[in-house]
C-alpha cells in the first residue's frame, strides 16, 4: 500500500521477488496477512515455524506454490550456486507488514544486556551480531 496507494481498502497486494545466487530473505513475519508464494523461475528453499516451534520446509521448483501462515516466522533461501530465483507473492492485505527478526532485534534500541539474557549469551556476542548487520 505504501508503494501503490490504490491498494488501500482492496485487501490484496503482490510482491515480485528476485533472489540472486546464494541469497536469503531473512527470517521475518507478516503480522496482517498470510503469504502465497509462486515460484516462477529457479529453485528456492522455504520454510516456516509453527506455534509449537515445528519447522516446515520444502524445496520449491518452478511452478510450485507455498503458503506461509499469517504471523508465523518464515524465510526463503536460494541455495543454487548458479541461477537466480524469481517469485511472486500474494498477500490477503493491502498492508501485510513485514517484521524482519534480525533487524527488529539487533538494529533496535533494546539494551544489549536484555538481548544477551534473552538469548542466553553474553553482551560481546550480541555486539558481534549487531555489527554483522550494519552496512
């Protein structure tokens, strides 16, 4: 909706996604919509984690569809060393929202000690994670 205001009130949106060789769409959620991903070209490893922490994964081939349930953590990864992947995602909302977990956690102002306790690690490790996300 932000990029195409005509979607306002239409309860639908689409995204065209290009995954260069070896790239990942980092773990994220869409708080206001499920996502239906259609793989047009290439191969793509996809997965989501359900509310019991069970991981569901699949390697998609051209023409395959995959559904990511609303609000659940999911990812896409192009493990192909030679070919890019191209997909189209459909959302049941004009504004599905995207919450990138690495960005939300490690590029926020949450205190490093709170993150360290949350992840059962030390502040130095949290700072290394944060530095890896910059730039």
